[in-house]
C-alpha cells in the first residue's frame, strides 16, 4: 500500500505543478507579473537509530521520509523585460523594489506601473487605488507637466515615488502583493514611458508542462499496477 500512497502523493504534486504552470501561462502578457514557483518538502515518518554499542535508546543515524508534498508557492522575482510605451503614466522599476499602493486604508505592493489619473488628478492604478509617495500620501500631479526622474522624483515638486524593498511576499490578487517592508529600495531605476513585462518564459513553461504530464502518467500507471498487485495478493491469500 505504501507504494500506492507515494505514487498518489506524486500525482498530487504533479497537479500542483500543472496549476502553477497554467497560472503562469495565463499571465504571460500581464504587466509586472511574477511567475509562481513551487517548493516541496519531505514528510517525516520515523527516526532510525543505531544500537551497536548496546545503548538504551541508541544513536540517531537518520530519518526515513515517506513522501514529498507541496510546502508553499512563492513568487519568482526575476526582472521582466522592459517594454517601451512612451506613455507618461507608464512606469517600470529596473532593479529592486515595489510601488506602494493604498486601497481603503490597506497597503499593497506591485511591479505593475501601468498607472492612470483619477478625476481629481491623483495617480492611481488601473483598479483605482492610490499610488503613494514616501510619506505614504496619494500623489496628485499636474498632467500637463509631469516628469519622473530615474530616482522616482517628480519634477517641480519635492515628492518622490515610494519604492520599497519588501520581504515575505504573498500574492494577493490583481497583481498585488502583501508583505513586510524592509526599507526604501536603493538599487533601482525608475523608467518613465516603459512597462515591465511578465517574467514568464513561455517555452520553458511548456517544457515543464510536458514533464509534469509525463510524471503524472507514469505515477498513474504505478497506482494502477500497485492496485492490481494488491488485488492478486488478496486473491492468493484468501485461498489459504
């Protein structure tokens, strides 16, 4: 039975891989998207001990792991390619950091710099959420004279885009992240008139999809074979 359980766990892992790959491919053209990466872990079953020296409890010499399961899905933060748009409300971060966004008093982080203007001339995301400055205030601009330098400074003002380093990132949805701020980013350039493309490599994802499908097929056959062997074993033992 253990072989069936292990093969079934492997099938579930292949399902998880296919889910991540499908999500990555679906966001191939999403601005600032960061592809998902699966981390797996071994499931502990028992500890092995050595009793060569006739000790009471013996010496631990290792563990037996019965299976591998999905531990967590994390974003791959590799830089996406920069796409020139010449739009004065389009921004890309080249290097480290995230734009800080505010929605109903909650803070989020994104690499999607495809911004627009609210009716009051506030800089907002496509979802209508405020883009924040270094004082965590919404940014109100003059659309007729709006230029941002490589450090995020807005011309003619003392306002600067809030570009932050963030750790323990979790995807929230709408290309937003939640996480813990660890200070202002310093290894970056802001590129006005550019957008950062998705960091998904379509060819690589397709290769991974083929591999995941092959693994699933092999493990499915292993489950079927193990089930047949167990049925034969039961049949044989029932004759005794």
